[in-house]
């Protein structure tokens, strides 16, 4: 899973093997969660509440970029890094 962004101690990875649900993985320390790109909801795992809000805000701001990366990945192309939350 390629790293597509890092901010505030979070590492965001693109996971594209499950084509039924567009999602990303967010890691923070030894915790991780899976977030839907379409709605920002947590699909699995857990993170501290403030980190969840940061990831959801980042998804909202970069949804188009995330979907473009998803399409590239499915086609076997390299994905682009996405600007971190500032």
C-alpha cells in the first residue's frame, strides 16, 4: 500500500485491492483505521477521536484527488502524493 500523505503523526495509505469500496488506511502509532473515501466513515479499526476528525477533514478536502489516485492504482499506475492537512 503506497503512502499518499502524512500529517500530524498520521500516515495515509491507498488500498485498492478491494474494488467494491473506495477506501484508505490511516495509521497513528500502533493504531490504524480504514476510512471510506465516499463518505469519510470509519469502516474498520480505531484512532483517537481528534485524529479521526483530521482524517475526515482531509478526505473532504481531497476527495477528487483520492478518487483520481484510486483510478490510477486500479489501472496499475503509480499514485500521486496528496497534499497534507495544514
